[in-house]
């Protein structure tokens, strides 16, 4: 029997801990830099919030280039995930970084997890917000 593809998705801060290590032994995966998207953390009402909050999500969806960025991410990931599933691979790591690991990277990880769960239900998805350990992942919005 073929093992299930496990996809680990990380949000992280470039400034604090840097790019997460891949502990699967495969040495890498995708790393997406979200710093090219306007930072909601620079707006007073969003400073204490995270990418898990609706206000931040709405801002990213309507006031930034996030939708265009995310379409490109989905396109690239789909190619590899389909290939990994066909070849029986067991691990894939996907990481999203931004300045503080609070807004853009968190929302990118949330959206990506939802996309993969919907499009590739045969894969197992685990999400890790490396700078936001207090987030209750069972309540993460899959917008």
C-alpha cells in the first residue's frame, strides 16, 4: 500500500527565525516570499491582528496584489502535488514568509491549506504558524 503524501505548510518571519528547516530529510520544498504584498501590519487597526482575522483577510483580498500572488502559487503547487502523488512521494514542505510572520504569511498558509484540502483530498495537510503558536488551528478560517 502506498503511503500518503504529507504536506507541511509553514508561515514564518524572515526577521525572527528565518526559513523553516525541512525535517523530512528531503531538504527543502517551496518557499514563497510574501513581502511583495502590502503589509496590513502597517495599518493601526490590523497591528495586533493576524492573517487569521477577517479584517486582515479582507484587506489582503481587496487592497493588495494577494489574489494575483495566490493564483500563481496555486498553479505552481498543483504541478508538483500532482506529480508527487503520481510518483508516491511522502513529503512536501511549503513555507510562506513575511516580515513578522503575522499577517501575509499566516493568511497565505491558511489559504493554501484550504486549497490543497479541496483539490487534493488524498494528501494530508498540516499547518504550522511558526511565529503564531497561540493560534487555535481548529478555528482557522478556510475562507
